[in-house]
């Protein structure tokens, strides 16, 4: 079973209200968010690739809190 299948099986047992909230987070329907979740994940992956290539400085948790 793939990770996606496991996540979907867990999603199916959630209450309808929670399913709808999760869908809105994934689709970026929440107006308070500046960027949809899927775009945030994609941006994070791009940053990880840049860090691995040495083109972007890795930050510690303390650095993030200082920003």
C-alpha cells in the first residue's frame, strides 16, 4: 500500500466537517492563507533541493524564530 493510499484511507474515516476543512486547506480556499498548501509544499521542496546543492543557506530553528 502506498503512502497516498494510506492517507486516503485515513481521510475516509474522518468526520465530514474535518474532511471539508482538510480539502479547503489543500486547495487553498482558506482566505487567510497567502499561498495554498500544495504550493507551500512545492516551494519547500525547491528550497530543500537548493540547500542540498549548496545554493541556499540552511537555517536552524533558532534562525527561523529570529526572523
